[in-house]
C-alpha cells in the first residue's frame, strides 16, 4: 500500500468511535486505531505487527468461530458476533464484532478489517434486569415485580408513610421488610403488629403501652410497640380492622409524633416510620364512615398495590423452584423437581390465596409425593382436579392465549421451567410442538437469545 494511502487509511480508522484493526491473511495487525487501543489497553505502536489474538485475547480467538478466520476463509463479512475481550489490565469487556474484507486489485482476499464495539455496560444492564429474580425476600422476575422492586428503591431514602394494598397472601409483610432494610433505618428495629389479632383495648395497650393499674391485669408498666420501634419502622398489618378510638390515637401520632401510654399523663415523643397494610378497600371504608378520612390520607402517602399471583403467572416456576428448595432443606426429602404437566396445572390455577396458597400446595405435595418428581397426582384435590374460579379449566395451562397480555412472558417462563425441553414444554402448555415453535417464532424467542442453558 502506498505511503499516502496508508496514512489516509489510518486517518479514517482513527476517526471512528469503534475500535478497529486491519489484519493480513495471517491475522497480523497492520493498522490499529486509538479506540481499539483504549479498549484493549495496548498502545498502537505495540499492537502493530502482533497477532490479533495476542492483543484481544478474546473468548473466540483461536477457535473455529473466530469472526476474522470465518471472513477470510469464506470471503464473507461477519455481523453482530459477540465475544469477551481481556484488556491488558485484566479487565473483561464484552464487544460486538463486525468484519469486512480487504482485497487486492484482482479481488483476492488479502486480509480483514475488524470493528469492535464495547457493549459491556449494555450487557451488564440487560443481565441485571434478566437476573433480578429476588429482592430481599421477595421473589419474582415478572414486569409487575420489577416495577415493585424499583418503587421500593425509589422510596428507600424517604421516611414517607407507606400503605401496602393487596389480597391475602400476596406478601405484604415481605414488602414491608424490604422497605425497612433498604432504608436509612435498616439498623433500627422493625416491629410488626397484626392489628386484627387483638381486641380494641388490648390493641391500644399493645401499640401505645400502659402504666400499672391502667386496667385490670395491668400489674406493671409496659412500653408499647411505638416505643419499641423508636428509631426504626413500625409495620401495622390489617390496618383496616382498627376501631375508631385507635384510629384517632394513631392519627395524633402521625401528626405530632407523640402519644401517652394508657393510664399515663406523660407525653412521649417518638421517631418512627409507619408502614401499614390491608386487604380491604379503605376508600370504601371511608365512604361508609368506618374509617377516618383524615387518617386514610395520612396513611396513603405512598400507596403500593401488590399484584396477585394471577397477574404474575410467569413467576410461578420461579416460586415453585424456591419452595421446593426450601421444603427439601426443611424436610430432608429427596424431591428436587416438578413434572411439566404438574407445573402446567399450577400455572392454570387461579390462586385465590396467592403465594401463601402456592406454598401450602407444595407442602401438601411434599407429603403426598413418593418419588423425586412431583406429579399432578401429588397436588391437592382442588389443584389436581383443575378446578378454577374463572373458567380456566379446559386444559392444563391457559396462560397462553392469543388475546391475553403477557403471553410471551408466560411462554418464556415455561420454557425455562422445563429447561428448554420442547416436548416437556409443549406437554405442560397443552399444545403440540408445532404450535410451540410457531409461538416462539412469533415472539422472537430462542434459547441462544434468552440465555437458556
């Protein structure tokens, strides 16, 4: 190549944002731009004359899938190949590779150009989103759960009062724990009270404490849960069940951060973050005057509405895996798997009791199962029979429906649950393998793209 042409070529390479190198047929580097130097940590003058695999030290180097070798051997460019490159300082970078060919005047291939685009941060973010299956004790990778995780992070630095709303068994207490342990109060106490477990007079004493003689049986002074939670978080579950008298006292604490023990005249200050939860419609309770409107607005500063298990069916395989591991550790039973058909039946069930019902179902299965794999026959009768309160009982699995949102997520969840075994997945879904392949093609699902093992 004439000197002026070579200089022009190097100027062109250095104008590119992507790392770029030119190689001869023996994979010797004949040109190397500044972006490639930054990516690999190898100075330009040191790279020239070395073999590309000595500079990149990539995961595809010296293999039959090396993009440069493929291009030189086939005479065709390679697009969107991806590999890991080890820089001089040992840092691993993920790069997307495109190759082009160098030819002489007769059209003979004399070498190749390799373009390296650093996608490390992008892949790390994608991996984080894909693998964020658990947040504290919460489990799930569905879109509703990802939104929940983000909301918990968003309010982590705040002391705002939180109202958690959701059906029974959706994990309201677990959400309260996650909020507390991701807040600046994480080193303080987390005190929990189920308000429906106490009659009115005892609940007041439980929350605010009492002094000796405040009522029959009060033989000594006793601090309440607010005092015990000072500097931390107080979680009040079933807040919709508290009486008007307790509502009034709770309102005062929220407004003034002070209270008196039962039977005491001394006012006590308290620094507590309040998290409450209920499965009731508090707005309806406000409308029928069984719940104070001013208290409702004090509690409803940050509302969190938990999804039902019906709304996050694609989390069921992950939850099943979690509970099987938990029960195996607790019972010592050698049960480590669930059949595709049994999993399909679980995904078809409506779960009125949500996650708590699912855990109880698997506990039943651990008692009934006599082998290493849980089958349909090991499930409780209401699940085993395919009974459903919403009419989803025509087959083993109806999370797949052309007109239902989330079909892609449900399909991918079942593929992962059956470890990408097409026959088992199709059987669990209640469809044939041709239909399964058609749906996978429609949604652009492939094992390589989704990272299936």
